[in-house]
C-alpha cells in the first residue's frame, strides 16, 4: 500500500515538473546582431630607453631620461599618463665590471588621440630611444558601448521574431531564453602618414596626418520568444 501511494506521488510530481518545463515549448529561436565603430581615445605606447656608446663614450640613462622628459613636456603630454614599466635592468654586458653594463628603463605612455601621438613623435625625434611600440588602443566607454550593442542585438532578434511570426498570423510573446557571447574588439592599426616612427631617433615625414582605423565592435546572440 505504501509503495502504491509513493508511486502515485512520484508520478504526480514528475508530471507536474514536465508540464512546467514543456509548457512553453511553442517558441521561436532567432539570432540577433549589432555592430558599430568607434574612434579610440586611449592609445598605449611602450617606450624603452637604453644606454649606448657613441664615439667611445657612454650615453647615460640619466641623460636619455632627461631628454625623453623634455620631449614629453614639449609635446604637452600630461606626466600622469606616464607609468614606469621596468627600471634598472642590466643588459648587453661587454665586460665584467658593472660600469660596462648598459642600463635600461621602460615606460608605458597613454595618449588620447592620433593628433597627440603625432605631436609626441615629432618632439621625440631627437631622442635616441631603444624601442617604441604601439601596444593597444581602447576607449574609456568601451564597456558601455558593448552593453548598448547587446541591447540593440536583442531588439533586432525580437523584431525578427515578430516579423516572421506575423507572416503566419502569430505573435511573439515574452522572451524565454537569451544566449550571448562576447566578441573581442578588433584592434585597429594606425595608418602612419605624416610621422612614422621607424627606429631609435629615426622619423620619416610624409604629407598626411596620422589616422587610426576605428575600433570595430560586434554583439551576437540567440534568443527564444514564446509564440502566442
């Protein structure tokens, strides 16, 4: 008797659960996407200063650092945007004594526009830096743009579902499921024209200004909507 009662209760529970799970089985699943392009307002540079010999005399790290800071000031770049990446490394030893070691110092510099980058490179021309790399670009409101795109992608999916169902005399109801995935922004490469940094202390000039291709953002998702 107890077994019979337990079996009835178990069957009732399973049936109720199945009804809850499958009561919304009439749905439509559609993709949604949105994309946009934005101008970067954060440009990150890696700069390395390294001692070297010139006419049998060593150009000290202190002298290179002083020249670099003067170039930074002449370009009107805020020192708050400069951070020390590494300092005091001893590379390229040509002898056994410490005085024969060539010290180096590395910085990361954040600029805000292609115009500021162009001016900085112009002022940096006389400074013999060891290495200068553009590491990445970004935007201060990047996360906000990505969220706005996801909203637009979901709205696009809803509009698509409405259009498809309307063609057969039905309507899209409440959303049942939304599945999205992040797409990394496509990093643009700078289009160097007026000033192209080639090597330490070597700048080539042409006719046009530096321009950046825009950062490309894209949101993609799949959404299920109830069919009324």
